[in-house]
C-alpha cells in the first residue's frame, strides 16, 4: 500500500501544475490525502454508492470522482474540484498517476518479499531463477549483503533512509527483516575490494547515525554472484554481527572477512569453553575480577605488553601497574608480562565473553 505521505506529495505536485484542488479517498471512505484545507474526513452516501457501483467516474455537487483500481477492485477514489473538461482531464491524469504508483509499489513489495525469502532460504532452487526472471532480478551480478541493526522506531523510516543513500541503483534491494534489522543487497563492481565494500558500510553507518541520531551496527557478508548463494552472504553478515557484539562491542562496522579468533571461539562447544576457563582460572570466573584490573589488562594488551607505555596512558606509576599485574598473577598463576601467559589470559577473556553471550541468549 502506498503511504499517505507519498499520496500527499503526489497530489500537491499536481495541484502546483494544474491549479486544481485534489483529494484521494480510501475505499473505506477515509481521506488519505488532500490539498483542500478543512476538507471533511468523511464520505457521503452518494460517494459510498459510487464506490460500489460499476461506474468508473461520476460528477456530484461540483466535484468529479474517479476510481483507482488494483486488480479490478477500486482501491482509491480521486476527487477534483470542478465539473469542466479541464477538471475531468486532471482527475483522469491523477487517477492514472496513482494507479502507476500502485503498480510500482506492488512490484517493489514483491521484489522485497522475494529477496527476503531468498536470503532466509525459504525458496526452492527451482523457484529462485523463475521468480527472479519474472520480477526482472538479474542473476550473475556481483552483490554483497549488508545487515543493518538499529534501534530506530519503525515510524522514522530507517528503510527509506537506506534506500535514499543509493537512489539510482536499480539492482540494489532494501527490505526490513524485522523491527530493528534491515537488509541491503548491494550491487558492487568487479574491481571493488574489501576496502571499497567497507567504505559503503561506513557511508550507511554515518548517514543513519547522523540523520536518526541512533546507535547503528552494520555487518558485511562475503560477495556473491549467483542468487542461489545469496543466503550464504546473509548468514555470514548475521554471524559477523553476533561475533562483533561479543568480542568487539565498541566496533560498529563488522566484516565477516575480518572476524579473526572470534570466529573460531564462536564455533566452540560451550562445555569445552567451560572446561578451558576452569582450567586456566582454577575455579574463578571473569566476573570476580574488578573493572580496574580488567581495564588495566586491556590497555596492557593494546600496548603490546609494554609496561612503560601502559602506565603512561593510564596515568599511573610504573610500580602501580607492576603491582596490579603481580596481583593478577597471584590469582591466576599467569604472568601477563610473558607472551604465552598473556595469550592464554586473552583467550580466557574472549571465551568468557562468548559463554556469557550464550547463556544470556537462551
């Protein structure tokens, strides 16, 4: 169904050209859009009978009315102020314009449903190519799936924001997966590399974050050229989103191709993770370490185990940092100043985060 905002914009544009007031009325009698101020939001009995009659147009009390059909059913009625030939022509043109909008929006809706079912593996292989041909969706075009998660209210039109970023790209598809997730299937050039694909993600992130002032995650799957493998790119983007939230929650753009060790841990059985953490921490859990200790360790890792640089960035004395590392060593038996022990503790932190994510998800 066409939104009332689109209908309003359409008839306002036509009024500016024709200088005639126009109104679009829904089948149930409610006014969807009008250029007449103070127009009563009701339908007369005469108009009600017109909607249910076989006539396609009629003139009543200084207005002319025209039906707009969808699959043979009157979906809207257009009214134009005036009973002369000019008003008749304007009404017919307006009805034709809205009819065309109905067809276009219906086709886009069909394409959106096709793409959504394609990515969710809801189509048989034999149906993919036949439906793609019917909907004029080209195969053998290089594309990539972007999964966009945002907390924008549905009314704010996050889908429209994404569509407006690439308005001229007819081979791109944008559809809403659920209340907070949007899928963009984006056409890319053969020469586009990973950096180019991430630049597109950054454009999406910057636009939504600035226009809607909302927290946004953009996850990227791997490129594909055959429609039958499109679902793989979606699954990769979905995994990238989850892995990124677990191990790098501060990162807003996550590429499946750059998940690193997080990808391996994500596929580990939870029981194996529990055994590993228990073996390393001797019965302790990550929750037992205070925030100061963990932030110190993170900064120590960021600076490649450099004690002097870490203490400088934390604005603490070198001996204070050494004291904290010694305290951690007494608790765990791991000396983070050695490469092997630091790797083990880093893995323990990541595995613990994965376990917490898994427990909170079920």
